[in-house]
C-alpha cells in the first residue's frame, strides 16, 4: 500500500467501521471516573443522619455573594460521606478546674447586692446574666435574680422566673455564689445605684471600676461590659461564672414541657439550622445584596435607617472578612457542599421575617418550623423570649446543629452541646464563602473548596471554639 495513502484508508474496513466508538472509549472512561470520584457522587449507603438516598444529579450551580444563584442544584440527595463522618481530632469539653475542683468557702459577710440589668433577646440577656454571676463572686456580692428588660422590638418584658428554673439555679450555685430571690427589708425601699459598663472602651476591670461603688452604696444595678478582663478573675470567680451559666441555668418546667412537645413532633433524626437573614440583621451588617427580590430589598432598606451599606473596595473587604450574613440560597449551596442530603429533616430555628426563604426550601424541602408544628393559637400567644427558649431547647437536643452566624444563641447552644457531648455542631464560614467566590470559584470547584475548608474546621474544632469555660481535648 502506498505511503501516500491517507492514514484512515490504511485501517481495515471492519476496524474503520468501529473506530469512532473505540476512540471515544477513553473519554467515556474519564467521564465515569469523574462521576465516581466527585465529592458529590452518590453511593448506596444511608447517610449518617439516616436519610434515604436519591440518585438524581444535576450540575453547575454558580454561587456568589454578588451574582444571582441558579435555581437548580448540582448535588445528589446522598453523598458517600457527609461532614459528620469526618473523625474529630480536637473537641471542646468543660474544663476540669470548674467541674471537679474544691473551691474556697464563700465569705461569711457580703459586700453588698448586685442586680444585673439584662437587655435584648433571650440569649443576649443570658450572656449578660452569666457575666453577672462571675462579677458578683469576684466582688463578694450577693446576686439578686434579674428582671429581663426587653426592648420594644421584642414586644416582651419578663422576669428570670418566666424563663428559668429559679430553685434549680439557686441549688446548683450553692458554694459558688450567694443568690437571693428578694432583697432584705432595709434595702427593699431603696433604688439601686446604677453602674452602666456596657459602653466602656478597652479592657474593663470590675475590681477597679465597680467595687468602690458597691462598698459605698451597698446595692447597685449593673450592665456588664463587653470588654471585661476575665483573665484577671481568680479561679473561684471563673468557676462561679461557668457553673452558673452552664450547669445551673435550665428552662422552667412549663417551657421545658413545651420544648419537649415540640421536640417530639419533629421527625427523627434531624438537623437544627439556625438561619439568620432577617431585614434588621442584613441592615445591621451594612452589606449589599443586589440580587435579591424587590420585596426583600425594600424590607432591608426600611430597616437600614442611617446604616448605609459599604460600597466599592470597602464593601469587598468587609465581605471578605466574613461580615455579611449568608443568604438562604448560599446556605443551601454550602450544606450541599458539605454533602448534607437534600432530603434531610431540618428544624429551622429562626425568628420571624426571614427573607428569600424559597432559595433554601426549593433545595431542602423537608423543613419544619415552630409555627408548622405547634398549635396555631398557642404559637400566636407566644412572645419572643418563649419562642427563643423553644428554639434553644430543640437546638441543644437535636442530632446535629449548624449555625449560619455564630452569635449569642449559637455560642450558648454550642456550649451546652459540648457539655452534653454532642459533637455534630458546626458554624458555616462566611469568610471562606466570600473569599472563595471572590477568587472566581463556582459550581463543583467552589463546592469542593468549601468542603475542604469546613471539614478542616470540624475536625480541628474551629469555628465553634468556646474558650472561657471549655478546654481543648485531643480525641
């Protein structure tokens, strides 16, 4: 045969007839391998949350904080291993110095009485009261159970006993701090001397800043500082704070019964998701979301007041620092990246007025809320503290807990889950999502990077670190 004959004519007719399928075989094998070893490849096993597998797959979601996300998801219902299957290396446990330690006896004489003024939502008030326990002990003061002063936004004002079990608290704090329900008669008629430390700048020391006022007036009302010097607390004061906050505070019997009723109504097993994307939350963040619906944008604009969003380079820097709340659609994308099956039972722990929820529920369809599970009349009679208390109860008892914003509730829930040795607790990284999307990552490439980032955080116990009363434990 002539050497000038075209190469394809040199192939025998039979091979020539089947050459195209033969040449396509390597490409087909590569495609199959990509599907099998993709982080989103389905497998026949039930996930660690016990969800039923589904084999539907679709690809190429393009998420970005500034670009609209497509309506279709790329992930299968079940992946080979979800985030909870990663073996923890570091965990957080209650430190032995407050759980198993002999403390010095309380002094026989008190230096006076302290009432802690608590404002805001339930978990913010609980945080302030926990600080007050430590402050009372360091100043050798007697603690008066507080009245929770709630701002008009929360439409509620209630006392300590309306939320927590008073007798249990007093019993559990014996030997740590002196607690009384009422003031002695000689002080009852007197108004407390008010000491507001909430706006103090820099690191604040209560011995230097408050103790003289306590000695002079004998009865003070105190708003704790955000920047207090806990590093200067003696061990017995730190132990009082930790014991009071994480061993002595439990819901009163009525709220615990209602929480148990709600918990039993949720199909098991389930994941609790604390999702934050309310108008005031977005407005407070000073972040801009041009891809939202006009209804959502109007609601955010109405809540902004004088808090105008960052623009230009400042906006990009702010977002890359992790300061912008995740949208529901972004949250759904990250959960899929963590291989959380889309048929997972999810309890949504959230307040009223969440925006853009269809971006989440169009992907994760098995979602339950308080309003969908409780009697309609009972639900509408509940105030903010009661609803927050029910979310808290369900969150600390659920099979898994994920937070989109590590705020006051998430810190309390994560701490109590650590006390109860509940390991499946994770805070989604807004910083990682913003940084990766700013690099141009999208679709499967972005999902893979998010998986690696969150897996490392989960394995090493980062993101939900609780330094004050909890110590790192190597597993």
